[in-house]
C-alpha cells in the first residue's frame, strides 16, 4: 500500500505546541502573522473609504438609470456601427503606419542605447561605482512618465514626430537598461571567469558569452517595450502633434465627436495590436 497515515507518524511534543486547531479539530494551515493582519486591515480600510466615497460623492442630480442607459447606447453605436466619415480607409492605414514607425524608431534607438548602458551597470561585468551612478540615473528616467519626457523635448524640438521619438526613446532606454542589465546579471559567473582566465577581452566576453546567453531575454523585453511604445505613440499623436492614428482618434472623439468613426479607428488599433502580438510571439519563438 502506498498510502501514508499521518496520524500514526511519531511527532515531537514540541511540535504539538505550534500546531493550531479549530474547534472541529482541523489543523489551521495559515497562522496569523503581522503581515497578514496588516494586509487585511489595509483591504478593509480601502473598502470602507470606497463605500464612503460613493455615499458622499456629489452626483449633481444625475439620473443614474438614464446615465447607464445612455452609456450602453453609446457603446452599441461605438462598437456596433463602425463607419468612417471624415477619413478614408487608405488614409487611416497611412496614419497607422506613421504611428507604427514612431514605435519602431523609438524602440530601435532605445534598444541600442540600452545595450551599451546595460554593459556599464550590470554588476557582474561593470565597475561598481559606475553601475550605481547609471542605475540611479536610469531609475530617475523611469520615474518620470513618458508623456512628460515628450513634452520636455517638445520645448526644444517643437510639436511633431521628432519630439515624440526623442521622448519615447529616452524613456525606452531607461526601461530597457534595467531589463537588459538584469538579464546579464542572471548569467553564470563561471562562464565569464573562464573566459577571463583564458585571456579573453571585454568585447570577446560580451559577444561570446553575454549576447548568446541573454539574447532571448533581451528580445522578449524589446518586443514588450515596442508594444508599449506603439500604444504611447497613439497618445503622442494628439499630445505632441506627432500625427498618426492617435491624432485621428483624438479628432473623432473630441473634435467631431463621431462615435461611429471612433469605433472604426478603435477596431483598426485593436487589429494592429493583435497582429503585432502574433508577430512578436513568432519572432521570440525563433530566437529561443
């Protein structure tokens, strides 16, 4: 018989002191701790604040039932009756290509900068003092939202695609430096030490050990950042005057307020994101 009867196993008397049982005699699998109590207390406070907020919110005499029905009606028009009125399909595809190009350029430039930046801040190959300085600077870059970087470059370059690419590249580099450096730090230190002992130089170690072992992780992080840049480029189309499908989305939703055109553009963006995800998955599978 393969069954093991737990009750017949010898147990030390000290163990019985630490076993907690319910009134029914069942053993408690989760003991109370300060962290679990803090989590439960935090959830309770947030729930209470949420309920209080809904009860004290100034609804300005809005009829909730009418608002809900109107929202449902708008959603039906938005997704059920897509139609282009102020733009053509070929024009929308051209603008989608502009947005795609913004995402590609910012990702490529950011990845190139990030590769060399990661070599300077990976703790297993870089100087510790230099690594700390670069990691601190990169943390500051990541802390500032992408839209702020784009607006900062807009002051210098003016509204347009140049400011959008510069801002997206700056934030992409900060994001990818952290991702690339962590991929390099996960390497087996024995490989690097063996190459150093055999007389290999820095760039030989990079291209013979670091790149082959980290290329799959770097590729995955790069495609993930490209998806982020693509969606950010849509927002930059209106915020930074970069054009593209984001500007059409802004005009349809804020200037024309045409729900049918807004829905059609939304479907185009969703289809593009799905195709990009499929392509990224195939590329990452080949690299691995």
